[in-house]
C-alpha cells in the first residue's frame, strides 16, 4: 500500500484481522507438533503446555519410524501426489488452451461439462470406480489412485486455467504463428510460461486434498505395499486403544513434504492469487 | 515479388457478415492503407491476408499464387501488431531471430540480418534486453525489426502507432516511410488515423460496413470522394454537408464543402451566420458558425484571424470546390 493511502487505524485493523486468522489457522498444527514431542501422560494432562524436560519424549517418532514401512508409505504418498499434480497440470492446461483458444462447435458445452466435476464430488462414483478398477486389475496399485486423483483435480484446473489463458494476448499467439511456431510450441513456449502463477495456484489446490485423502487409499489401495501416509497412520488408531504419540508424530511428519511442495509453489502462488486483483 | 489480389473475399462470424465481398489489387512495392471506422473489419481483413483467420469464401493470391491453404509462416508475410506482441521471455535479439530460426535459417545469416535490422532501427544498444526493459517506442521498433528480418514479400501493419504518444507517433511514422523507401517492399497498413493514411499511402482503401467505399491515392480521395461516407471521412475538420433543397438547388440532394474551401467576411458574402465558437491553432483558425440557410458550418482559415463568438459573419464557398451528391449519397461528377 502506498504511504498516501495508508492510515494507521486502517492498517492496524487489517493486521489485527490477519493475525487473528493466522492464529486460528496455525493453532491446530502447532498443537499437533508440540504434543508429538511429549509423553502420553503429558499429552492428556496438559495438552496446551510446551514440552518441558520432564515431559519431552520421542517415543511417538520412535514408534513411527521403527514401524519400518513408514518410509514406503511416504514414498507412495509422494509418488501419487506428484504424478497426479503433473498430470492434472498437463491435461488441465491443454484442455484449457483448447477451450479458450479455438472456436469449435460445442465449445461452451464442453467447458461446462468439464467444470461439472467441481460441483459433483467424485466420491459419489466410488462404487463404479471400484468396479472399474477391479475389472481392469488395478486394485492395490498406485496407478488406480493416480487415475482417480487426476480425474478429481481436472475440473478445477480446467476452470481456473482457461480463465487465465483467455487473458493471454491473441496478438502474441498470432505473432508466434507468423513466426512459424506450431500450436504445441505456442502452447508450451508462449502460453504456459505466462500462466505459471495460475499453474502454481492449481498445483496447491490439487495437492492438499490428494495428500490428505483417506477414502480412496482405503478403498482402492489398502495393501501394505501401496498404503499412503494418511492411511498408514490409521494403524495407530485402534477401536479401543489409540497410540496418540504415534498418531501425532505421524501427522507431524506428514506435514513436512506438503510444506516443502508448498514453499516451492508459494512464490508463484501469491502472485497467482493477487494477479487478477491488483493490476 | 510482393503483389496481392483479393477476389470477392467474404467473412462471417456466425450470422454476422463482417466482410461482404472485398476485391482489391495491390501492386508490388505499393504502400496501401486500409482506413475506416472502428469495427468495419479492417483487422479482420488483415488477419485473413495473414492466414490467421480463414475467409468464409473468396480467393487470396500473393504473387499470383492462391494461398488460402498456406499456413501464415509460409505466406512470405510479416505482421506488426498494435500491442507489439513481443515474446516476453526472449531478448530483443531472439525476438527478432525466432522466425528465421523456426524456418531453419543458418545462424550466421540470422546474426547478419538481425544486425542489419537493428542498425536500421537504432536498436543495437538494446539487443540483449527483454521487452519489459524497453520503452513503448523501443518495443514498437523491435516489433518492426522482427518483421524486417524475415524479409517478407508483404508487410502487414495493424495500427502500429496507436499505442504511442503524439511525438513518438510522428517519428515512427517517418521511420516507416523511410523503411518503405529503403526496402521497396509491399506494405499493407491498417489505421483509423487519417493523417497517417494521407501521409504514408500510395493508395488508400476506405472500408465501411464490410465493403470497400473507394480506392485511390490520397489526393484523389480528397478531391474526388466517391460518396458521402468518403467525403466525410477523409479530411479534418470534416466536410460540411448542406441539404441542397435549403439552398434552392435541384441538381443534387446534398452539397458538400470542405471547411478550408470557404472564406469569411464581416461585410458581405453568400451565407450569413452567427459565430458559435472559434479555435485558434496558430497555423489555422477554425470557426464554427450557425447560419439560417445552411445550419451549422465549419470554416478553416489559414493563419490567425480575430473573430469572436456571437459576431455576425458571411461565409462564401470557393466556386468550383463544391461537391454534389445524389439522394443515394453518391457523388455527381
Ligand atoms: N472472433 C470474432 N467473433 C465474432 N465477431 C468478431 C470476431 N472478431 C471480430 N468480430 C467482429 O467483426 C467486426 C470487425 O472487427 P475488426 O476487428 O476487423 O474491426 P476493425 O475494423 O479492426 O476495428 P478497430 O478499428 O476498432 O480495430 C467487429 O464488429 C467485431 O465485433
Ligand atoms: Mg482493428
């Protein structure tokens, strides 16, 4: 904000609101992390207290990492998330380019059809998806998860990206055509770099639900070799006893990769979210 | 090398007919300007010539060869866009060289042509900069340079100067005129600025409502407009139109007289009127007057004249410089 337009009370108000929101958003994460470093009694007796020398305990992490398979779960989650994001971005951007760039019969209808997934949750089709996966022998493979997550992420990706691609200047694309660039070169070399902020936005919005999903891993790929972190953590939650140390440690660990991916995208993301608003 | 023929080119967007049969002959080395009001289809016609848009029907011949099925890059054309349309992630040099690189031109030759073009446009200092690091005028020169290095048969310009400020516009206009002399290439240029049209063109094509209203040299259009539209469009301030019946004439429906073809006097003259407003431009004085006989008239006097609003004056048209139009708006010659 420029100095001329900033008044102290307004700035203070804005910051108070933002700080309040930050506290609300960060508090559960903070609670999870501090409690993951405490022993079981301390977790229940003083959940709000920071770990002290007497309550500090790494037993949760020892359990989780000693479990052996946890590295595999992590790997599975990462593979599924990264490959799905890549596919969503690639196909989403291609569909968005076609919808925004070419005039063809049924263009609007096709756009609406592709956006339908935003309104209808993919979980409604779980039974049919499971039947399909059984029929194609994809149950208990990461491929099954990747396919489902790609389908799940595409509607929003197409919707957001096609809006952004409409803003790329026609003259630029036409200049590329006159210079002899193929439609693919125009897409990859002229348009994609210009919508990079939007791509980062889509990547983040796609990533979080995939990483956190419990439903599809449980139904489509519950085998030991294909478990994701979220599903893997469930072994510590029993019907009668729950190993809270281990659950909290597993959750804290699960935040890490998301955080890394998020930081990778965030510089672009912030530009992406605000680029429409402040021009 | 560089002629263009359009044969009954039509273009419709769905139910809207934008171009309704355009026939045009452009000879090698000519500088042709399309003018017309906003939305009359100038850009569309240019894009059809470039191959960026398909004509609904009709033929386009470049150097006598039908090009309707030829992609833009192979038509031997180069285009300069109103918004510059430089590649934001490439340096000035790569912006200019990309087209040649795509066509598989040897590196040494690209280098040489880029150098020549940048010398012509005094861009040598900026070759390694990105477009974002250039001013508007420099960007437009890069866009022109990108067209020059392709050594096209046909240059297409779509309002290349409309994003520049007035002083820069004059400079760049002179530069384009010089390029046309040096390159001796055929140029087709779209504008709605009639000063650009009058100063640059060998031949002006006036478009309105999707049809060509008149084709001719700037002076032909000025001296012998074919119809009311061209008469009103070419020349600034615009021609005065007077209902012939009010003047008691029966040999025309409308009489036209250009503001600069009238004289004013305080003593006597043909049309008596009251001055509404006076504009002093230094070289010219523009006088707006209201006359009972003719309605509102504009007169352009050369040099400084001391008229004031509410004065009574007499306007007299120069004989022989009246234009007559029939009821359909066509000129009576
Ligand atoms: N893709 C399109 N779909 C539908 N109509 C279009 C399309 N492109 C142009 N038009 C219409 O065609 C007409 C001519 O457009 P064009 O851009 O050629 O005008 P122009 O003469 O270049 O105007 P200006 O001087 O404002 O640039 C306009 O009425 C416009 O609405
Ligand atoms: Mg235009």
